[in-house]
């Protein structure tokens, strides 16, 4: 049997960054090589924003329009967004050290080499998103929607996922073994995911329902 492949994360090194703010950003602007402290972009229109080789302290982004965002080789210390609106966005080589997100609209996006640690997330909409080499670590996720998404080498170590839906998703090396998985919309949707023996026992009734098996004592 082939061993489960873990996410592959490259080290992000950002030497020689120029300190400075980013308060004057406009839609379609490019931000490159900047060491940004705390930044509040709540409610602003920043569609098609291009960010590369940057570091952020606390990024407050509630209700900002980040459609088409492209962010590469960058780190965010704290991401604070009761509503994160970033559909059709691209995240490559991104690290988020902590945060609180109420609703994350990330459908039709690309996540490649992304690591999110210690975040509290409400509803995470990743429908039709392509994810490669992504780690959610020590996060609490109320509802994770992976409908029609494509995932490869994605892991959730130390996470709590209260509800998971993956209808129509394609999963390969999606490691849920060290996650606390409270509920699944349909266990048949987990084809291609990696579970522990204890998780399979815990979800036995859900798997039976998915297979059309009637269990009676």
C-alpha cells in the first residue's frame, strides 16, 4: 500500500524588505517586498490586488472586496476577518500564523503551499477550489465546504472540524487522521481521504448509511 504523502512546504525567506504602510492601495495595485505592520483594509475595494514577498502584522480585512487577489511568498501574523471575501483568488507560498475568520469566501480559488496555524474559522467555502500542499494546523473550523474541490496533499493536524461536506470533491492524500471530525454531510464523500481506525469506528453508522446498510440490534 502506498504511504500517505504529507504536504510539501517550502521555506519562506524574505530578506531586505522595505518597511512601510499600504494605506493607499487601490484595486489592481501591486505590493512587493514590503514589511507592513498592522493594516486595516476593512470594507475597501481591492479587487485584483497583487501581493508578493511581503510580511503583515495584523491584517484586518472584514468585508474587503478581495476578488481575484494574488498573494505569493508572504506571511500574515494575524488575519482578522469576520467576513473574508476572496473568491477566485490565488495563494502560493503563504503562511498565516493565527487569526479569526467568521465566513471565508474562497470558492473557485487556488491554494498552493499554504499553511494556516491556530485560526478559528466559522464557515469556510472552498467549493471548486484547487488545493495542493495545504496544512491547517491546530485550527477550529465550524463548517468546511469542499464541494467539487480538488485536493492533493492536504492535512489537518490538531484541528477540530465540526461539519465537513465534500460532495463531488476529488481527494488524494487528504489526511484527517489527527483531526477531530464531529460530523460529515455524507461519509461517501470522503473517498480518497485518510482516516484513523478510531475515526472509522466512530463514523461507522455514517458509513453504513452511505452504503445503504440497515443496522439493527
